């Protein structure tokens, strides 16, 4: 069953009417309503396109968090062949919030790391809503170092509200683990491509997104803090999250202007959750192109390109 966001009410009404007419036609109570269904479908599709062509930053945040949006496991399952997951950081334990392992992307061996939020309540609890603990980032470091040792490109899929801020995580060195993961990204002598597929929240995201190429889905968000968190700090009122989202420049369209990301990956009309297969196909092409641009670089050139990219962010001269 499709889930609608509050601002999609007009589209929901059109599509509900379409389903009602289809049910009547299937039951034999209506015979000549095919043309009417086609007209309503066209209106619904156009309303969806018009709506998503003019989303506000806050509406994009809601789309990025949509419960039916494809998650890391969906992208791995659709893009990576022969995927073999690895677990544990070899220091403390396993963190289910970060999935990682090795497989083949279009026939080429790669390392894949991503933050999994989970789809059901049980899965969300298992994966801690995609919020990694220190052992998750240390596992990411272990995988990146292994990929570097064997000369395998690294693909990371970012989808987290942020690193887990619990007491246990802080006691086990959350900040240090994030810093070492970021450093491991920068030190890679192999190409790495990061994709923000949903939420890119704070250090929890940058820890695996410090890449040669940073791609971002059209309706994803990427920011140092959530709009609600920013509103609570600035105005002591989390209900002003919409104002914060607009001021923070969290959308792909804003971030590509600042040089924070390198490419916007178009989503199907209505968002990635409307047509997951189309999203998989589009993202696969974008990742393949990004890796192709880096294929002929030496390890030194790969590092220098990555350093230059991040040092240039924020420069005005």
C-alpha cells in the first residue's frame, strides 16, 4: 500500500479515484470507464510532476525520509552481484547500522559500504535507524583498508540522520571513530564514489562520504544537523524546522552550487520510492560514469584529486 506525504494530498485523491474506477471495472459494475481512468491517470501524473518540480527544502527532507524510499540493501541487491557481507570491527563487535562487503559492480570487483535504516519496525530497531556506533565506523575503516590493499574501488551509500549519540557510543570513542573513518576515506589510493541516497546527516555521513566523487539523489538532503535540531538551537523551537531547512541549504540543488557535491542523480517523478527499478538503473549509470572518470588515475593522483576537491570547498578566491 502506497504511503502519501501530507503535501501529496491532491495526488492521493486522483490516484484513489483511479483505483476506485479500476475496482468497479474489475467487478463488472462498469463497462466503459477505460477512457475515464486514462484521463484521471494523466491528471495524477501531471499533478505529481508539477508538485515535485517545485518542492521546498522541507518537503525534500520529508521525501528523503519517506518510509518506502529504497534503502542500502535495495541498492546493493539491485546493483551488486555476488555480494559477500563482512561483519565486525575486530575490536568490539558488530554494528548492524553499517552494511559492508565485497561484490561485483557491472562485472568489476568493488567494496560497498552503506548505512541501512531498515523498512519494518523490527528492522529499524535492528539497524538502529541507520545511526552507527563507533564499531560501525571502525568496520568501515577495516573494509576500506582491505579494499585499498587489493586495489578495489569503494562505493559508499549514505543514508543516516547522524551517528548514534548514546552514552555507550561516546564511551567507546564515537568522535574518534568518525575522524578515523574520514581519514581512511582521504587516504585511499583507490577511487571512491559516495552517493547520498536519503539523509546525509552530519559527521555520521561525512565519515563515509569523503570521496573523489560525491553524488546525490535529486530529493535527498545533506547537512551538518537536521532541520529540527537547527531550529531547536537557533530559535529554541523545533516547530520552525521548515524555516531552518530553507536557511541551511540542504538540498542537492543548493549543494552542487557550493561544490559540496559533484552531480545530482535524477529521481523518477514522485521520488525514488515511486519506481525503485528506474532509480536503480539511473544510479547504476551515474556510479559507472563516476568510476570510469577515475579509472586511469594512479594512487597518488586519486589522493591529490580528493584532497583538492575538499580543500576547495568554501574558498572564495
